[in-house]
């Protein structure tokens, strides 16, 4: 027995063993993911580095991550046609989910699941309305009466996540008259979510490319859920925050937080911002999703 343990130890310390162990961990346990945009702000910020728990909703098909600009490689065929080696529980309403973008599966997104297959959903003047598949009795038992409304004889829940999850926010500066914003960000549906699908929305509601624009997400694209934030820092340049970038819109709110009373377009504000770049946000380190929500309550 001792000899076998020694062999296992020696193998794990070899280059081959290390690569195999790392790949097995990436395939089945956890994978690193970085937040590239502000669509989940304030829950997740640009520059948050996450470990994604890949066994939350079954075991997704293993992929070798892409490096040096090369695409990732799927290791095994999709035997069951559902994107998973083993099926598991499905995302629930309110879960933060990491998934593959249905129109480009090589890209990963992180959003909040706001509706399940069989639910109906609609937006009116930014307000989200949910009609759960379980029916009116479920609505009465599950949600506080102040957010339950009746529409055409059925009970709907108005903004079910706005108060339950502190990171969900609306940008009051974004109005429906602004033609640069899609109409579906203000009024959408009603729509019945197909069985086996999940409707995903970013917590930063007016600054999120999500299911309102490209539809619900089938189970085959579900990867997992955020586990912990292992690193967090501000790595955007002053110009990116002031003017926006290819992956994110401008963020004058963050500039004002850092620069205080200074004009955000002033050279002094730029100097202050650059002094604060690459500083680790220690308060976000090793936090779970619920722990990060506590920071913004």
C-alpha cells in the first residue's frame, strides 16, 4: 500500500501527472473565469476572478480551455445531446449561472436566472413580471403580497429579485426615449419560456446583453455557478472607464467614487484613478455569491 502511495505521489509531481490532475480539475470540478463586463454589477465587478463550480447542475462536457488565442477543444462527443456527461439539478430562479452563449458556445456568460421553462415573463417600463409555472397558489405562498399583482385574471410577481438580491439595480439615467437602448430593455413579452430553458438577465439591467436580446438558454449550455472570488482588482484604464471599451460601457459612477469632487474629465482625476489601478479589492476576496451580495446591502 505504501509503495502504491509513493508511486501516486511521484506521478502527481511529474509534469504529466500535474497536467492530468489540472485537466481533471478543470473538466469536472472548477474552472477559472474572469468578469469582463459590467452586466452583473453590483453583484460582480469587472476584474473579479471566479472559480466556477462545474458540478452544480450535472457534469458538463469536458473542454480543454483555449490558450494563446486558440479555440477550446471539446474532449468527448455529446453522447446524450444535452451538453452533459451526467445530468444534474437544474438552475433555480434567482441563481447566478455561468453558461455558454447559445449563439457562440465558445463564449461564457454569467447572468442571473430569472425564469424557468413553463414560466411566463414580461417587462413593462423596466419592471420585470414573472408568472411561475406552479400557478396562483404557489405565488400566494411564496411571495409577499405587496409584489403580487393580478393581470388578466392570473397572479404575477412584480420585480421578484429586486429586493431579494441587493445587486439587482436599474439605471435611472436610462430612459425609454434613448434610442441607443433596445426597446426590449423596457417592454418585453409576455413570453412563455420553453421547457428545459432558462431566461437569463444581468443584474445591471440596463447595461446587460442577455435573454431579452437573444432568447432563453437551453440546459445543454449550462456550465455551473460561481463558487468563490479568488481575486478582485480594478484593471481598467482611465480611458476605458471614461469612454467605454469593446466589452463594457463607460462607468462614470466608479470614476466619481474614486475622484470625489474632482471633475471626471480633469487630468487630476485621471492621475487619481491611475494611482488606484491594480489595487486588490480585499473585501471581495474569497467571497461566495451570497457573501458579495452582503457587501452591497
